[in-house]
C-alpha cells in the first residue's frame, strides 16, 4: 500500500512540474493575479478624480471654494467651462466624474447672509468615484459655509470660540475600526486573491480527478494502487494540495506583511484554516468529477459554481441587506465561511466563538460531500472511466 501510494504521489508531483500548461495554471496564474491585484489597488483609495467646474461668479470666494475642492485627495479640477451645457457634455462623455456649478453673486450673497446653492452633478453609476466625490464635496462646502458663518459672527462682536460654538455646537469624533485608513487595497485584496485562487483550485482538482476517467486510465491507476481506491485518490490529489498550500502561505504573507493589511490573529492558525479551505474545495471538485457524466460537464459546472461564490459571500454587500433565503443560501459556497472566519479572526481579532464554530461546521459538511461521492468515483474507476 505504501509503495503504491508513493508511486502515484511521485508521478503526480513530476507531472505538475513537467507539464507547462498545468504548471502555468497552478503557479503562473495565481502569481499573476497576486501581482495584478496588489499593483492595481496599491494606492488604497482612488485619488485626483477629474471634475469639471463652472464658476459663474469668478470672485475671490468662488475661486477659494474651487481651490478647496481641488485640494481634496479625491478631486482634481481638470476642466473649466463657460456654460452648463459644456459641463453636462463632459459628464456624459465620461471626461469627468462630477460637474460643480458655482452660481452668480456667490460672494455677494454670502457676505449679505443670503442663502446660496452650489450644485454638484455626479454619475451615480460609478459607485466608488461618486461616493468619494460626494463625501468630499459635502465636507468642503460644509467647512466653507462654517468659515463664512464664523466670520460673520465675529464681525458681529463674538469671540472666535463663541462663534465656533454657534456654528458647530456639537463636536463629533469618528474612529474607523479594523481598516483605519479606509484602504480599498486592504478591503478588496483580502477577498479577491483567495477568490481567484479558489477558482483555480476547483478547476485543477476537477481536472485531476476527471482526466483519469476521461482518458480511461482508471484501471491503470488502480493497478498502481494495488486495487486500493483510497490510495489511488489520496495519492493522486495530495501533491496538488501541498502546492496550493504553499501558494496560500505565500498569499497570506503578501497580504499581511507586504501589503500591510491590519492583522490581529495568528498566522499559523490562519494558514491552517486555509489548508482546510483547500481540502473543502477539493472535496467539492471530487464530487463534481464523480457524479457528472463527463469531464467537460464537471469543469463547466464546477468553475461556474466557484465563480458565483463571491457574489453570494456578502462581502461587498452586507448580508443583512439580503433576503432571509439568500442569507442562508450563502452558506452553499465554502468561500462565505472562509471569508467570514478570516475577517473575524485575522482582522477583527475575535477569539474563537460560536460564529466561527459555525463556519467550521459548514466546512466540515462540505467534506461529507466528498465522502458521499466516494462510491460513485470508485465505480467509475473500476469501469475504467466515464461511459462516454
């Protein structure tokens, strides 16, 4: 039994490093994804988004407001137009993410204490840029209005502290937890990298199990395993588990030590949990390869299933906002449990609790799916392969 296991294990290990397509898929594609995502989001937050401004007043105060908008991290005045029609065209063409209009008599109205409106048009289809621009626009105009009000009150005889109390009687403090820099690099890389790796694990594992059946090599594999089905299965998949585990360790080191995502957990436990995630994905792949009638069908369904996981994980859209059915449906994808455990344990620093216990139970249930598939795969191995 030991000799048969080592023979299959070694042949698969050699196959990984001598098959260019397999090697590029297992090592090349993950590394490309890691480099792509880490470089794409290296700035953390989009900066200097182009906006268009129409200054109909062209006064000292209107220019000061324009300077303040341009000084924010999210906005950069790239176009100045002479009419609203030109500004709206810029926005519709996509040349700008926002169009700001400062009305006539802006300075005069402020000095007289008359209410005035500064309008900001932005494209709501771009959720991230529009959200950042709207946030900073509200902040700048609020500060500008407060400054103008304070100046008026001081001219009326109030001291600076008294004027500040009149303008802003309640002082607020905001403390951002877990991602203090509100970095999209921290937020998205934590999910996009393991998501991409999960798809690769699923596709490669289905291919490993299914190629034996597709090319009618079931009898040959059983002969190497001395007729032991478990030896054949574990000897076949274990080299891939090991390679994916080392890639996962590298990924976690990149996320928490190179990119610098705030980390409050234990790296050993996190890597161990990722190993369990690999095993779960391979169990699902084993099930797909076992119950489907062909390798093509298994690959199609398996890759689609893996790709859908991100949409249902409730990572970018809070699960509380989903219907009750979808909240439970999320757990049909192991990626949901993996991500929620990782965020709770590694980012928030939560100790082992009931929620994390539930995530582990869910992952264990997926292992049972692999156990259920065993007799189906054994039957196909005995027959030599798929029927078609």
